[in-house]
C-alpha cells in the first residue's frame, strides 16, 4: 500500500514540476520589467509630449521604469510594426494617433500589421477637432462665406495638406464633392510646412489641430473659422464647430490612443486601462497635459475604443472615396 502511495506522490510531484513554469508565467505580476511605450513619430510632437507625460506618471504606479521610444517613419508603420511583433505581455505598448489604425488601411495596399488584429485597443486618452485655418487676409469669416467664395472662384482658392489622405485633403475634397466646389490642392511634406504655407500666404486654407496651431491663432498669424469636432475648444470658445456652421459632414477628429500587441490577455488590457486613465483623469494631469494642448479628455474603455475605431473607419472610408484617394 505504501509502495502505491509513494509512487502516486512521486507522480503528482513530477506533474506539478512540469506544470509549474506555465502556471507561474500566467501569474507573473505586471510589470515585471521596464515598460516601453513606442511612439511611431519623431520626438517633439503632441503625441510624443503626451506619451512622455503619461510615462513619467506611470513609472511610480508600476514601480518600473517606463520609457518612451520614438520609432518614426513611413506614416507610423515602422514603429507600429515593432509593437505588433512584440510579446503581448504589456511590456511593449504603442501610443499613437488615429491614422495608424484608421487612415493607413485606406492609403496602403498592404500593411505589415492588421489594424484590427495586430493591436489590442486599451484607451483613447484624449481627442480634438481640427481648426480650419485661413490666412488673416482671407475675406471669409465663416464656413459658409468660405464656400461661397470658392464657388465664385473655382480652382483659385488653394489649400495646403500634409500628404495624400491627410485630414486637409479629406475634408476639403469632401466639401468640394458635396458642395460642387473646386479647390487647388498644394501638398507639403509634413504638418509644419503645411501650416507655415498658410502663415506665409502661399495658400489660403488648411487644417491643423489647436495643439499645433493654437498659438498662431492667438498671435494673429492665422485665423480659425471653424473646428471640425463635436465640441468647441475650451481655449477657443468663439470658434464655432463645422456642424454649427452648417457642414456636419466636415469632421476630422484627431485622437491619441494606447494599444497593446494583439493577443494580449483582456485582464492585462483592463489593468493597463485602469492605471493609465487613473493618471489621465487626475485634475492636475488633465490641466497640465491635456487642457494645455487644447485637447479633450476621453479615457475610453477598451470596448469603447474599439467602437470608435469602427465608426471612424466607416466615416473616413466615405471621405477617402469622396477625395478620390487611391492606395499606394
């Protein structure tokens, strides 16, 4: 009897020994090592600034270093691919803006990541509409006045964009199709030169976020005649929304979101969501790092983030078709 009991005990011990590594791996606390937040854009932009603000606050919460790494290039594709190929254990995260998972699917025939499967949505931290900006000398103060001016001068009113499929091109070409207008499109190699073209009077119109153009609007170097989001910007309460101006379809919202690699455990995603949004919702953080950029706090759940992406894909798909954008 003792022989059988001894054998059974030995067998159970052997099974426990073989089972313990996976079990321990599943129970390993997060984070167990430094966390990387990859920003797929160069340093210095709004995405980078907000990511670093979050990283500074998450380090003490997670009791591990949280490091922001800028891996820019190819319309955010290079950095995003790096995250998509990482282990889904939460130690590599992506902080990016909406084109990564919305617009890029329409601009490129083939992506090295699946926008819907390669990334696990965690939260949209903040969002903003975009200003429709004009040169101070432009003789229109509202969207309606702008449309009537373009209608009287087909092909003579120029707008700048920061590339094919950018918010500028999508909004103005959608308006052109809906209102029977003809703009002159002048593309530039980035948001900064596109905005500077309006300041210099090289073109009359463009689009830019309040974070990127607000100081120039405040300083009188640009005028904002509308904002293409659902709400007026807190720091610019006199700038009406495009919807208030009679053009509800002229929507171009930029949002800043956090993602884990696809396949991440939903419980892990929920943990990261809770920790990140707890930081973002703190009044001192919101005022210093979100309100100061003329952004609106969102702090959406993973499910709400996924739903926003689905809605944006439908809306941007319609605008891409209106603009006649073809994938490269």
